[in-house]
């Protein structure tokens, strides 16, 4: 220290700069239809009409807010493993390696499913898999202790929480942005995106309460709250519409 941290931060900066450069090289196709021009106040007045007229957007808005709140406990799994389960500090790096590796591999699967089956499927599967992480965070520690596992073994026994969270969130990372572009008419996308992102932004501010809840009441109530929000997000994913037309999608719709 501090050379090791300086090296990590320097590498992160280089990769971020490379990502920005490659993203800047992407050629965006010209829009075939533009939205209504107007002042900021006019755009705000348009939002209630979009919310009222676009039923698919309305359902997605409620879903995305709860999907964001479902991630309330995600930053605290590692802290819980170290402070409450006695996981060695070195395991933190292994947790992060597992999360990164699992997400990289699952992106290959989810992206193919997105192309072939649509993003609604990813929203359902992503929410369903991520929903399993909070209850496992409550069940695995007492189960591991009842089996007589050591602190080091218990840390690895807790790893499925990170795996399920990583796989589910990888699906959502792909589908959330793409799905809203599919359900909105092109001319309504700017205002619709603004509405959804603003509401999700307010929900993200509530994530701050997660740390306060953990300090006041401990991690278990926080994980119970994550169970409720993640289950709600999964339920809200079920009535989402499939925006892609075509015989294959219609056959799947008839099969339910």
C-alpha cells in the first residue's frame, strides 16, 4: 500500500477510458420519427398523458421501481458474510471473482435468449432468479451452522446467494433498457424514458435506507424486506406484455 491500490485504480481508469472510446465509435442510426418539440414545462405536461395512454409503460414502470428496490440488500451480502458469518477478508475477492465470472458467462446465454425469445422472458427469469437470493441469505447461515461448518466453509456455503443475484441481475441489465424501447412508440420514447428513469431514480434514493435499516435493526430485517420487494417485482413481471409481433410469439402467447 498504496502502490497496489494505485495500480488497481489506474487499470480501472484505462478500462473505463477504453469503454468510453469504443462506445463513442458506435454510429447511431437516424431516427425515422421525432417526438414533439417544446419547452421543459410542455414535456412535463405530456407525462401524465403518456402514463394514462400507455398501459404497457405503466405496468413496466411499477415493475421497474420494485425491481430496483429488490436490490436493496445486494450491497450488504458481502458485509454480512464478513461481519456476521466470520468470512475471511480474502473471501471478498473470491466473491467478486465469482460474481464477475458468472455474469460474464450468463450474459452470453441471456443475450441469445433476448434475441430469440424477447426481453419479457428475461425480465421474468431475471426477477425470479434474483428473488431467490434474499431468502437464501436467511436460510443458509443457520443451516450451515447446524451442519457444523467452520467460518471459512460457511463463507463458501453462502456463495449461492451471490451466484443467483449475479445471474438474475445480468438478465435484468440486458432486458430493462431494451424492453422499454420496444413497448413505446418511437415518438414517445424520450418522454417515456424520462418518466421511468425519474421514478426509478427516486426509488434508488430509498436504497440509502438499506444501510440505516442494517445499522438500526441488523441485516435480517433488511433481508426480509428484500424478500418482499423481490417477490413483488417477480409478480409484477408476469402481466408484462410481449411487444414483439410474429407467429412464434403469438403461439407462445396462446400457450400462456
